[in-house]
């Protein structure tokens, strides 16, 4: 390949629908542009960070079907069940000249759970905040940065409270490195970045090729299917959940329309955990096993802004239909009749 040294290079950077001569990956895993590569952003050219994970593997095929040219960057910590072509590199070391070509960057490559952040607090702060801020400053001014924040920034231990809107003041968290790192980056983005969309997402739910079975909706449905029992803790705790299908509708809108930058709450349905457990159990004629209380939190999202932006394409199906869709997709993917 012209511009690539004979030794020390692994493979060309291949972006669907474009010639493979646009770049190459050296032995250190960091991509570089070759002579003649485009340097101005193209709105249809996307960088999907974390594109092999739970969210990314769900979005990848939909982005391609939507006519986008998708480059995936992922360290493959959760594997690559779809065999997606990937730049296996820490996103933080991607050079600025390589990044200039992308019209948007979708960042879903962070420390994505409280458990992961507790186990690696320094890594969570670096990955979710410090490195992400340095990375964001490398982007072309016209490049949209769409990234995963979290609705848990509105969390409270109270049981009687109103849903939080984007104008609500998020609590300054002190309980764990996950919330602290998310809060810190949101604060930096609002004061030092311009073209960003922070998605304060509810608890994620739904089938993905790289499935997270521990998420509460997923776990309840899988337990009902496997054992006829739904396990419930903290029945009075309140949560907004976000189905991946609704997240896709929101992201597609952000990519294809001119939207005011800033924070956007992202959620589908809100329940107490007890209400969710009994709804799942009713769908599968399962029993609910109430296992008492433990240390937890509650949050509810006001998603008026999301619904206004997404409009009619945002599905409005009930929890039972979501349960059936999830298990149908799970069984189909695993060949279970």
C-alpha cells in the first residue's frame, strides 16, 4: 500500500464503501492516514468507539443499513461475537489527523457499570473523563460527539420524587468512580465543548449480539425463561429503563438532523422494580421471588425532549411486548426453539 512501510504494519484500515487505501494500522495499533486520504469530515462517515460491545454491536448493523460508513475502534474486552472489522486500539491514542475525516463519533467505549468502575476506579476516571476530554479536543469543530452519560446522575435514595429533566441539577456524586467520572465529563463538555450530545441514559435493556445478561430487565426475563422465577430486590426502588431500539431511534435523529448540542435524557419506560418484576412474571407466567432490600438508589427521567425529537418513530409498545421481543431474539440467535 502506498505510504505504508514494508515492515511493521498489520493491515489496511478498511471502511465499508471506501477504498482500502485510506489508511493503515501500524504494529502499535495506532492508525495513520496515507497520502491522499480525506481530511475534512463527511457527515455519513462515523467512528464507533466500543463498536463490538453491548450497545455497539446492536448499533453497528443499523448504522450500515442506514447508509453510514462505519469505522469501529474497540479493545475487544468483551469480545467480538459478530466478527466486526475493528481497529483494536485505545481510542485515546487515535491521532488527530485520522479523526478529521469523521462527521460524527459515537462513544460507547467507557467503563460502563458501577461494578467495573469500583474494581478499577483510576481507569474509570481516565477512560470516562480525562482521556475522553483530550480525545474530544482532537476532533474537527464540525464533528458531532455523541456519548454515553448516565441517568444515575439524578439518583436519590428518596422514594417520592419527580422525574428529572435536562435542566434539573444533577447531584454531585461521591459514591463511586462511575458516577463521578460521568458527572465530571458532562461538566467539562458543557463548559469547554460545543458540538456534543450527552445521552443521560436510563438502565439499558434489550437484546444485543454481545448481550449483558446482568442488566435488570434482561436478567428478569432470562430467569423467568430458564427457571420460571423472577428474582426481585428493592421492590420500591424506581428506575427509568432504555430499550436499545429506542436508543437507536434517538441516535439516528441526532445524526441526520441539526439538533441543539447539550444533554438529552434517554429513556423508554419507568417503573418501580417491583412493578417491572411482576410485569415480566405475568408475561411468562412465572413466580416472583422477593429477596428483600439492599443498598440501592432510584432515578426517573423526564424524556419529553427525546420524545419531541424522535416523534412518531419512537415505539410505544408495552412491557409485555418488549419481553416477548427480547426472548424471541435471544432464542433465535442461539437456535433455541
